[in-house]
C-alpha cells in the first residue's frame, strides 16, 4: 500500500501540474471506486465544471481542493495509481476506472487492479455539525492538519500526520506513554499516526534502534526523542527518493516513474541479508498477518 512518502511524491507532482485546471469531464467505468456516492453520476456532478485550487495530503489521502470549497479525496488503497495522459488517444492501462479530462487539455487517470482505493467528493460539514477531531491530532501546535480535518469530516479521525501536523517530542512522548501497545502497532495505527505503514514503520524503528514489539510506554526520554527524530528523517529521505517501488512495481508517480528508496532500505524485505551496521542477518516475523523485518542486534 502506498504510504506517506509515495502519496507525498504524487501530491508534489500533481501540485506542479493540475492546480488551476478545470475538470471538464469525468468518466467512471467501475462504480466500486466511487462507492461513497449513491451513483457514479452523483460523483461526476460534484466534480465536473470545477477548477482545482490546491493539492494537499493528509495521511495516505490526497485532497484536491475545488473552487467551491469542497475537496475531491483520493485514497489509493493497496494498488491505486494516478497517471497523467496527454489525451484520450494515449493507451489506457488495464484497470483504469476513473478518467478526469481537463478543459486545458490532458487527463488524470485512476488505475487500480484491486479496487480497494476510492475517490469521493466531500461536501464538508453540514450546518450545525460538530466535527470531532482525533484527540491525537489535537496535540498539534501548528500546520494545516486541523483545518483540513474540519473541512473534510471523513478524515477527522486521522491521527498525527508527521508533516501536516506539527508536534514536538514532548507531546509525542505523551502519546507513547498513554499506550501499552507494541511500538509498530502504534506507528501503523492511522488513528494515532497517519501515513505510516508496514514499510516505513520497520525502517523508522531500525533508525531509532527500537524493536517493533517494545511497549510504547516503556521508552525512556532519550528513546522517545530518538524515535521522534527518526520518523522525520526516514520519511524525508524517502520523499527525496520518490518513495519505494517494490518487486510488484505497483507504485509509480503520475508520469509512470518508480521510486528509488527501496535501494536504501535498511531492513524491509531484507530477510537473511546482512545488516549494514552489524552484519547480523535481518530477521522476519509475521505479526497480524504482516511481515516485520528487524535486526536483533541493532534494535532493542
């Protein structure tokens, strides 16, 4: 599943290209991907005719801000892709389910073999509706996260976004010390931390020198500060390299280009290979049906 660095790579690419463009037409060939709407026609009516004013991200969600103050949300699910095309004559990949055609020319296509992803237009809170924002996100002391959650109630439950929200190590410590849960479970719980998944949790924990099954409340102040720093550093480095494209080659940017951060993974998908730091073999354990990779010597 695309995680924060992959979604941020897409966001940055689209922000340079589609802001200011008007959505002339939308075609939907698989209603499952717009399942929050009663019909595909309803989704089209809410998107067509509007210009894109911004491209933002919250957790693993892309938010296309429209000129009527609504947002078109894209969640890529397990295998979704957003691909640019010059026009309808460009061959459409298999599993192309939604095509947005712009008045200025060009298309944006949503491709998803497994159709776990979705697109929907959030109408925002109804009059008098109180948007209950995640208690973890409310710890933020800045950034755009709180405003985005208020504008898109469907995302109000999301926890701390490491970049959209601003949170110091001391408030991060309060989150960890309030949980008696394994560290990896905390990092990948989208209602606590938004945007981190299986790949980057393993990489972050290795960078911080912490085992995946350590209870979060057991961390010392020094360990918490180390983890807080590792989250920012690993995710920033991954974004710099355009995210990770694994063996299935599922993730590509809007121009079809893969990421390269997989070439810099320290532990993820390296079972049996030597740790770059201590030369011990990287271990793999299955937890809740997902693989966890770690170094038994470097993480404690």
